[in-house]
C-alpha cells in the first residue's frame, strides 16, 4: 500500500462509524501517524458516530450547529481547532470541502502561515439554486481557492470540480468511495434462476430509504415474477415500513442481523435493491456476487454501479423502479452481473484502493510545497 512519511491531520464535522476503518487504515500507512478532529452530529441526523479509533488519534471538538444540515444557510462552528493543530503539528491537513464550517477556514490559514498544504475532500460541486444562489456559489468558490488541491469521492465529483476551473488538472484527485475491504470470502455458488427470485435490502430503516416505493413496485409486477423481499435492519421508521408492506405480503422483516445470519441472507438472495439514498451495504452485497439496483444519489454510485453489474434508477421515481425490477427479474444474465460486481469490489473500488488514492493525493500535494 501507499505510504506517507509525514503526519497527516484530517478535520471532519462528524465521524460516522462506517468511516472508522478507513481512517485506521490510513493511520497505519502514515509514518508519523494520523490525527483526526470531529464533533457530534445533531440527534435529528441519526448518524451513528465512532467513539474511538484503533490506530488514528481522535480528538473530540465542540460543534455548534445553526439550522439543519440540509438548510441552505446551515453553519457548523467548531471550537479548538488551532489548539489541536498546534498540538499535533501535521505536515498535511485534509478538510471537508465545505464553506459552511467557518473554523475550517481558520485552520487552512494556520497551515498556510507555516507553508504547509491543505487538501479538500468532497462529493463534488453540483449546481446551486434557490435562495441567494449567487452568494452561496461565490462563497464556495472562494473557499475552494484557498485549498492546494481537492480529493473527490468519484469521477463524477472530480469532473464537477474540474468545471469550476479553480484547480489545475493535476491537483484534482479521485479516491473512490468505499466502506469495505477487498472480499476475503468466496463468492457463493448459486444455481439456475428459478422464479420467484429473492430480493434483499440491508440498511437502517429510515424514511430516506424509500422502502414504500419498493413494495409498490413489486406489487405492480406480473404475479409469476413477484419476488420474495427480505428487509434486514432496524431504525426509527420500521413500524411505518411494516405498515406499508401489508400491501405486499411477500416482504419479510428480520430486524438487525450480524455475522453468519447476515452472511446467510446475502448468500441466499438473487438481487440487492436500494430504492432510497444512503445505503452502505451495496458494496458488501456486490462482494457476495449480487447484482444491484441502486437509486442515484451523490454521484459516487456511478463509479460503483454500471450496466455490467446492475442498474441505477432515478431517486423517487416509482415507474423507473418498477420498470427496472421487471427487467432485472427477467434477465437471464443476472448471475453474470453479480460476478461482475464481485470483480469491481475486488479490484477497483474497495477500502484499500480508496486509502491508496487518498495517500497518493497527500504525497503529490506535499511534493509541490
């Protein structure tokens, strides 16, 4: 794996638990270690935060939130960042590429005052519309110009940053978004496709997962291809989804599963479906050679889900989901798509490759200083 011979610091608004393995992997490849600062999320966000890291040094900072994170005028003011930087003395700093965190801009200025580089890390730079779009675009671009380079989660995001014309092409990097390492388990051996097939969803049960769309779409399918649907997970909207599922009795809720029980569900399924946003289990499903249907979201899905291994559908479009399910459940090449997905997460998009690309960017930007 790629090594960084200095000390890396990463500033996050919050530290989701699913990111802990990534930062610990990075820390093991940094000769002088990795220091990470993050604060608490708002309760309404339902983010499961990591409480500790095994290899990276985690510092908790205070977050003061103004408005909801989806509000166009949301701000998060973090306290103690300069004290943290003075204590850690990093060689390179990575920050979220978001102008709505004013203290981040202080941290950038502090690093630059010592002649040290700062990399941004973000989803991309999508068009901004709505209230005060002009000033918001100007604020974003002004902040991005203070950075030495940018790491995007996806090729789509990298193209959006490139279109701004702010960064030289060699200072735009892509570290494909991943949450799982290369699979160590063997791909399941599945037999011939015999309807009714089995659909699987794994994730936290909250409104944005849009499971009602899935039940409605399945109900519209010809009866002879209507699949069994297994819903693995729990969350604040489980009761709501169970009520919606009464219209589709072939749906089963298992609650949260782990270990061999979860493995069993991945192995017996024929197709993985994510009708809403925010699913972390897509890559795990692909590691079990499952073809996937995924709602379009932040752009990182475009790298992961392709014609060879699955289907992308517009988010919130019930007709598109219905047509996609009808096509997938009748596709004789469904098993081949699953094996293609397994290859993608083995060779192209996984936690190790993400860490390598991330550290390639860190090394490249440090060499320029």
